[in-house]
C-alpha cells in the first residue's frame, strides 16, 4: 500500500477569451459579491490544496491585478488562443517539485464550494493511498464534470498530450485507471459562459 502523503496542486485555467460572454472578460464580471475569478480562487483557498497556480492569458495584466491580494502562483500562457491544453501544461510545469497530484480547475466555476472541492480531494487522497496511478473524474448523475484530479505519474503524458481541448485524451488513454466519484452537486457541471449564467 502506498503511504506517501498526497500533495495537491490546483491548476486554475484563467486564460480563455470569453467569446460567448461578449466583449467583456467574464472572469472579471461580478458574481454575487465579487468577481467570478475571485469567488473561484477564494473557494479553492478554503479547500485542502497545497498550492494554487493560476494560468493567465487573455488580458493577463487585468486578471493578475484582480488576484494580487491572494497567495497564489501565476504563470502566463502566451499561446492561450490555441486552447486550454497549453494552459494545463504551463500550470503543471509551474507546480512545486513535491506535487504528486494535479487538480485541473476551471476559473469560471464559482458555484463549486470549498466543501465540494474537499469532498473531491478527500476521495482522491483515499484512492491514491491504495493506487498512486489513478485519475479521478467527478460526475453528477451521468454527466462528467470538473475538476479532474491526476496523479503526477501522468505528468509526462499531460505535457506531451497533442490535443488542444484539454486532458480528456489522457483520461481516455488510461481509462482503466479512472476513478469515478459521483456527487450530488450540479455545480461541478456549471460554468459561466453567457450573461444569463450570472443570474443565480
């Protein structure tokens, strides 16, 4: 049995163009009491992660200014227009040397609470203690959600993944190691893409 402590790096993908929202950067729009991005980061800071890495791209200076009060790492993905895969790679490459797991988070999911993050993290740590080659994916009913958690054993595969759409190809290629965690939380499916999504 693997007794190694699990050190989790949360990689927050905050580089996108927000095309579906219109002309504004959706991450900077107000959601309840503060911006979408701040809400997401604050929820992660209250969860049991060891570090948070925010990957910047579109309007990087404005986004960096928005999160300057938080104790997080940030890194620029200069090729953000090519898709989220480059941001995942930048985040993984920025993670601390001791990280043995990566939790890939979307910056536009402010409805995921710290409690939900912790449920995901606790289950991952439990499964990781039995098998350190797992990939964990959360589901609501039959629908796949976010964030997915990867053992750092998959670092090279994630870094060499040719798909621009994210880490799904790595999951599919290692499906025998995928752990499904089913949650009674629709928030893992909900991101903010359109103006109407801000009405909660």
